[in-house]
């Protein structure tokens, strides 16, 4: 049986992500810099989890490891019961494509195709007919109040509009895990709330989860759980931001 389809335990299924002893080192000239220090963490399915911390605390490194983009120096990572770093490179790519949606600070839109085609990329990569993929992508753009921009190139869109296209691309294939790096940073308060409402629709499902890296204190009240990272260690795990942050 393929590792992508192995039967997982009930505990593994209830956890969207489990990390054990996750460490990440980077080489800087003659020095080795440790960015993450043995992170042990369970993120349960059905939760909207915020990851908060100062610049350089290790947030982006941690989410990159959680979703199979960056290998840990040490440690194990399971996503919905699958040991993702036990997969072959091809299996890992396929697992990400089927199960994970990404929203990055740099929107990474393809400059030569329009907004609807950008949003449809995950569906086309899964082999869906291009016409059907574009139709579904346009429906997602409609939910984000940007369907009227579907035929425009990224260069013709504002920063906030580009971000909403990137969000549509992350959600269009209905991934089980959505990982977001500052998804509301370029949005006004009203648009930011609309995006968060859509992300919560994904998070509240029993078999799905959303992790958001954010500094946006306008949305802290929407989190089910807030993790604070400092110097590569989790120093707070609760339902509210701690005093002094």
C-alpha cells in the first residue's frame, strides 16, 4: 500500500500536524545557526491556529517544515497521519498537491496568465479539464469578491487583489491543510475579515485545519489557538495572546 494511503490511527487523524523534536540548522559561513530547537507540537484538525512571533523567531521556517517544503535537520513531521519526510520526493510533491494549500507573503502568481487561470493552477495540476478548472476558480474568486478581475493579469491588479487571487488558488482544490503567511497583511479591515471568514469555513471542518502566521492584531480574536514562537521555541500555547505581546 502506498504511504499516501496508509491507514492512520484515530489520534493521528485527529491531529492535522504532529511534530516531534523538529530542529532546523542553517549554515552561515563558518557558523551553524539553529533556527528551531526541538519543536514538539500537535495541531488538531478543525482548529484555526495562529503562529505569532517577532521577525526571525522561526515562524516561516516552522510552517515550511510542517507542509513539506523545507526538510528538518532532525525530527519527524506527520500530516494527517502521514510521515511526510518518509515519502519519496515524488510522493511528497503529490501529497502536497492533494492535501495542502499555501498562501505566502510573496503571492507567486504566474505573470503571463490571468487571475482565474492562476487560481485554477492546483486543479489543472491534478488533471482537471481546463474549462472546468477555470469555472471552479472563478467561483472561488467570487467568494473573495474579486470575480470581476478574473480576466486581468497580475500586473493589472493591486497588491490586495493579487493576494486574494493567491488565497483563491490555495483554497480551490479544497485542501485538508491550509498554511498562510500573513494572509491579511495587504488587506483593509473589511476585506481581511472576509478572507478570515472564508478560512474559518475550512478550519471548522472536522477533517481540515488552517495555520496562520500573522502580526495582524485585528484578527487575533478569531483564533481557536495562538502559539507564540520566540528564538526557535514555542513559549506560549493558549486561546488568547499573552500579556506583553
